[in-house]
């Protein structure tokens, strides 16, 4: 296959192409062609289609990486039922990532559980390393804060990543406080539903984990009540949110 031949010695072939056609190429063209040395060939899952690009997932060294990839013409969800598993080559194109125009799609049906697992893997990859939107990519970790935000976002995540959570929050009190605020944030929606069922329509509420520890008509009032009720060494654990009237 032509693609495999090129990929086997891509640097030499791209250099020779530029050398042969240099007089016909602009400097911009040359830079684009030479940037293709940073291509990524592999099997990717197309997990999610957004307005501008799709999110693709690939495993590297036992860890998932997420890429934001632009389609050439038709969007990926016009070509395939997403999620799907494909073989392709990702190419840098200026400040974006595209593919080389060839896609081999595998005829596999994804059930509900696999779809959920793919979305979870995508979320974890973005939390750890961010969404990669340019090539070449310099490996970097998003840090413990982003990971805790991802781990705390649902009860399923909190149960599944319990060991990782304990390891991170044991590093510092600040990380522990951040985690509990994120858990409070994740629980705010369910608490709001319970409050509305109880007849509440507005107000400010302070949460630690899934427990309301203070409330007030205004934000200033709830902050005053927090200081009066919550022990000083737990103030950093509190998440405050506003229950708004439904329009």
C-alpha cells in the first residue's frame, strides 16, 4: 500500500519531495509538507463529534491519548456511526490536526457498556493530558487538580478511581479540599432536585460532600453562616451554589 511505503521512510520521502519541487512550492507549502514527519499512524476510536472537530482516542504506552481532529470534507458522523474504530494517519496542518484522507473503518457494533467505557476513557485521557489539538505534541501532564475534577464528577468515577483519589488527596490538604469541593459540585444537581421537591425555589446553599451545612437568602448571608457553623479546618471543603428560580 502506498501509505505504508511512505510511512516506512517518511522523512526521506518528504525531504526528497521538497527538494524536487522546491521551485514550485511556497515557503508555507514546504513547511506544511515537512511538518508531516510528525504524523501519527494507528488504530483510533472516534468517540465524539463536536461542531468543529471529532475527538479520537488511541492507546500509547498503556495510556490513552485524546486528539481533536478536523475532517477534510464531510464530518466524521456523516461518514460513520459514532463511536467507531478506524485505522488512519493523523497529520499536522498549520495549527490543526487532520487525517491523510484514507480511513479503514472496522465493522464492529459497540454496545451500551463499551460506549460508556470509551467516554470514560476519553474523559480520563483529557483530564490527564488534555485534548491534543496540534502536532507535534509535547508530552505533559495536566496535574492532580484536573484528575481530581474528573474523578469527582460522578459517583461511578469516585468508586472506580478510589485508590487513585486516596493517593492524590494524601499529597496535600489543598488537594483534599479541592476534591471535596468538586464532589459537592457534582452532587449539587441532585440536591437541587430534592430541595425543589421540598418546596424550595431559590437561595444559596453550602455543601460538604452530599450534605447541606449552611444556607442563606444571599451569598453574603450563606458565607456568614458557613463561618459560624463549619469548623475552621473544614472551610476549604465547602462548595457554595445558588438555587435559581425556574423561569
